C-alpha cells in the first residue's frame, strides 16, 4: 500500500475512533454484491459482474501502468509468477509485448 494512502487511512481510523480489530467500513459480502449489482444495472452492464472481478480489473490496470509483473505478484499475494502472467493475455498486443520484453530484459 502506498505510504500516502496508509497515512490517510490511519488518520481516518483515528478521527473515527476505529480500533485495531474493527472494520473500517461496515460491509459484508452480501452488501458488496448488492452494491455491485445495483451499480451494474444503473450502468446498463448486461454481463455478470462480481466483486472478485474488481480485483482482476485492478490487477490488469496495474500491470498495464507499471509493466512490473513481480511487483503485481507481491501486491496480489500470489506465490507463483504464472498466476500474474495470465493477465498479459488481457492486455493489448503492444502492452503485452512491452511487458514481456521488460521481463526478459530484467532476467538477463
């Protein structure tokens, strides 16, 4: 997590008197599904949308912006780079090639 974001979250927790064992945002899985379904409906998205899809979308965007599969692997908590490299197939051909070349260059 970026230090700036961590600082803001600490300040928010302090301001709201949130204890270490308390949730920042009182939300459960069922409520997350409800929110996501409603947003998808309002956006007229017809495909099935689910909370884990947001994780995948974030991973793809991070990989596109940073071009760093190892950092993404660490961020996502994956033990194998293979799990992260599957995201390359979702990128444009140019982005995917750029990242693959960077990985090959880093390994030399």
